[in-house]
């Protein structure tokens, strides 16, 4: 077996035959920007960063790595928030930022074929002249790329009505770990056989390298209205979510912010938020003009039933944009009031939002750390921001334990440990809570069917059963774990 320095030298020699020198980064100062994604708590330096621009180059790189058993971590814009693009110290980063071309816009069939490095927002900007747009809109849409969106099954403000990434793509092309180019899905709404397109969406770079995506476009809504409801109690705002939807209204977006998030966003974005409110709901309604007024009336009644202290409706496009500006800027705004924050991501049934927020407040008091809640209330996708100071010894670990408790609370309430950020490296322990040994074994079997040597993004998403036993989430029987003979790279 090759020694570590020998393996490093061999793969670098192979990569230098594939890529021009400037697109193969090996110097420490060049590798440093790739040591983490948007989750800076975890950092590693890879052997190299390869920056191909063609499918053929990706195939050659993957084949070289597969033949030498070198791990490969695919990376887009690096905006992920769960350590999903954390490098492997014995592997390479496959950067896809140069795959940034819009290949084709078919406005008649309302589709767009793009490379994975195209930014989310750039898709809607390119579709705008045809009166179309791409619905999934994560908060990082100005920077995040469609390849990463597919890998994480990203959502955003409008996923309540228009769905997640998986509902808004038709086809992807991937490079397998053997270097083969494979097309999953098709230009029709259904294809025979297993739904491998859905399996690939949200697979976090574990099953293949995405090199092309066909997205579905939607007509721009004929009209929109944005309402902001203020509440004197967080529980009332949470209950309002279920009341609105129980009236038969599915808003395009239904977002919630608590007082700490309100104050931070208002100070940063001047969105016109009431800083004395305990919580606000932002509700966007869209559709034909003749139906919109009826929807607004129904929602106004529902908000009144939920004890809203005040409801404001935007009267112009500028006012609509202003109300949304605060929500879109909430994460950086919170960054101004704390040296560090830890952004969590879990999903619960929306009828339990009030109950969970009460529990989060109790956990905040237990750990002595403040929490700003800003999230997609309509589909129960929570994003508690845990404020801490990494300069204080032990505070990062305390924040991580706090975050783990929130995720386990989500599972307890009938939810999941992620809504759109993925599992990555961050939530491996909580996977042991979410799934039992047999379920995790099936995940491993799927992984090995695509990637038998576990070279694609190893050490992410699916914990070993031994790890689950070590964190106390699974019990060892007679000194053995069920299905413990899973091979590991």
C-alpha cells in the first residue's frame, strides 16, 4: 500500500496531466479558502483543489482519484451550513465554480439547462425577459449555486407553495465514481424505473458529481401582496401559521421572526419592522388580481383570530421589497449583534411550532445563550440562531450541544433534523437519533451501490453504527452491533 506522501505525489502528478497549472491549487495559501464551507467550526486542508471546466476533465479527475483510492469532495460556492463541503485531509476538493454557463433557455417549455456553478439568482435573472422565474430561493441565492442546491435539496422562502429543489428540476447529469456520464430524470414529468433523480437530490455529493441540471421555470405571478402581522406573544404568531393554512390558503411565503431577530434586522436593513413586537409574520400571497383580494381578506380574518396586534399591507413594489429585505438580511444582521452564531436547521409539524419555541426558550436559559428565531414558518422549517463567543473557552462546544438538543427536540416532535441545510458533518450524531440501525444499514447499502470504496464525500451524512453506539443513541447487544460488518474506507 502506498505511503501518504507517495499517494499525495502520485495524485498530484496525475492531476497535473489533466489541468493547467493555474487550475490545480496546491500551495497552502491557495488551499486555505477551501478549508471549510459556511460552517467555519470545522476546518481541514485538502491535498489539492482541482478546478475543471469541462465534463471530460471531471471524468479524468474522478478516474484518477478512483484508481488511487483518493477521496473527492465536490464544492460549489461553499455557502453550505452543515460542513457538507468540509475537505478530506487525504483527498481533493473538486471545485465546480468554472461550470457557470447557462446552456439553453427553452421559454416555450419553461425549462433551463444550466451547469452546476450557475448561481441560483442568475437563473431567475436570465428567465426574467420571458416572464419566468425559478421558484426555490434560499437566503443565500445571490451566491449559492444550483449544483449545491440540488445536492442539499435547498428550499427558501417560497418552498411552502412551490416546493423544494426536488420539485423544481427535471433532469441532472452526473459523473459516477467510475467516471461515467449518466443522465437521471428526463424532460418529461415521469420516467420508467426507479426515481434516481429524487435519490440524487439531497444526496450531498455522496453518490455522484453533478455536472448539468435542467430546472423547471414558472410564470411570474400576475400579482402579489405582502402582509406583515405583529404579535405581542411568540405563541400567538406560531399559532397563526396553522390558522392561516386551515382557511384553505397556501401563501407563497410565510416567514416568522422573534423579537431578537426583528431588532437585529431592523437595525441592519431598515425594513420598517416593529421593534417592540415579540414576533412578526411575513405573508406573501400571489395569483390573479381578481382572486388576490379574497385571499387577503381571509388571511386578515385568520390573523385577527390569532390575536395579531397589528397588520400592515405593502402598497407598492418598493414596500414589498423593503419588508422582504429584513428577512433576507436576517442572518448577516444577527452577525452584527454577536461575535459568532450557530445556525441550526430542523423541521417540525407546523402545529407544534409554539410548543417547540417554548422548549427552545427553556434550553436558551439552561445553556445561558441567546437565540434569535427566524424561519420558514409555513412548512415548519426552523432556523434558530444560537449566539455565542468562540473566544470564550467552551462556548462553541456549549452552542453545539444546545444545537444538538434542538435537533433531537425536532425528532421528538415528529419532525426531522434538517429542512434544507443537509446533514453534512454537523449532524452525524443526530442521524443516530433520527434513524434506527436497520435504516442506517440501508443507507450504507445505497451508498456502496454507487460508491463501493466510499470516495465521494466520505465521513458525511451517514454515521457508522459504532459511532451511534459511542454517542449513546444505540445500544450494543452482547458486545456487537447489528449489521456492524459494513465496510468502511
